[in-house]
C-alpha cells in the first residue's frame, strides 16, 4: 500500500481505499444492475453514440459500458486505476462470445500492445490501467466517443485535476467526436437541507472546497470525498477544454427527468468540433 505522498495525482487515501475494496468490487455489478441511474446514463450514451466506432470509457469500473457497446459492434477501451475493477471487467468481457480481434482501420493507431481484454461479439472490449489525470497510455485523436460516467469525475481530487481529465477526453477524440459526462448535483435535496445550505454558502463565497462532500465509506477505509457540481461548473469544464455542449439532461435519483433540488445530477454531451 503506498504512503499518502506516493498516491497518484488526483487520488487521496479515501479514493484509494474505495478503489481497492474487495467487497465493493464484488457487489458493484449488482449495484449497477438495479440502479435506474446506470440504465439512464447508458441510454443517454446510446443517443450520443449513434453508430459503431471506437469508444473509450474513462473510469470503466467493471466494464459495464464497454461490454454493452462491444455487443453492439463498437470497439471499446476501458481505463481504470483499480486492478480489482479491471480484473472483474476482464472477467465480465469473457462472458460474451469471443471472436477474432477487431479490425484496425487504415491510419488508426495500433493499441494492441497496451490492451488486456478479449474480442467480443461484433466489436471488442479491452482494458488499460491508467490515471485519468495523466492518461499517457492512449494516443491522441484515436477515438470517436468518450464517456466518464456516474460519479467518476467527482472522485478526482482538486479542480485542476478534474479539468485535466476533461482535457484528456478532448485530446483522445477525433474531430467530430462526442463526450458524455455524468456528474452529481451539489444542491440535491436528498443530501439534507443543512448540507445543501452549507454548499450554497461555500459556493456564494467562492470557497475552494465548494462542492466537496465527505462521507464515511460503506466498505471501510478512510472517508471518501466526492465532488458535487453545479450545472454551470460541469458545462464550463467542457467548454474550457474545447468542447461544444450539445445537450444537458437533469435527472433524478430514479433516473427520470428532474428539476431544481430534485435533480440528482446531470448528463452532459459535448462535441469536439476540431
């Protein structure tokens, strides 16, 4: 186990413990299976990524997005920092019918030496260990689509590091490529009125830690801090990286459209125009 000063950029002790909790990984697929939010973000991605192409999932977890789109003919790469998550993702990928490796289109970079997955269905799913803040493992302009779903971006510590993650998504996409980001709402009523009021004051005063909400972990380990966003903060991140925002959808914790304090978070679609 690394010491605190040895942790990767954007990672604190709480996130490290979370990513390496065996109990969390073991139950993650079932948690996603019954989550209406997980179903909603996949449906949003299906609209944003309408035709088969190359897709990178930033913070892939156990591979749910990659496996879903590989079965639909997409060539998918999942990136995660957790060895435990990646091992489970590879196991999930092997549950689909393997076929020969996907075809590399003329002029596209050959990622084969980096990838650890299996050929699936009509497409493919492969997995890379990497830190989303740095993400030097993958070449620029090599994907048609990118996604960073659920609370992944909020787990990254520090505003500068979160901006680097979004900038990396932009870098990885080809011109015309699309990016889907899913973030949580710092003013969601389910957080409790005291917490929401505190967040409003911190935001109004320009506190550097506005949006950071720390909670104990269900799986033990150090407390986990999750950054919650305003809608403007999320869209400004995309614009600052160079994206044009195409769509913003506010959703409740039931996965349905919501407004105001009933919005659990937002799904945002951006496009790289150049």
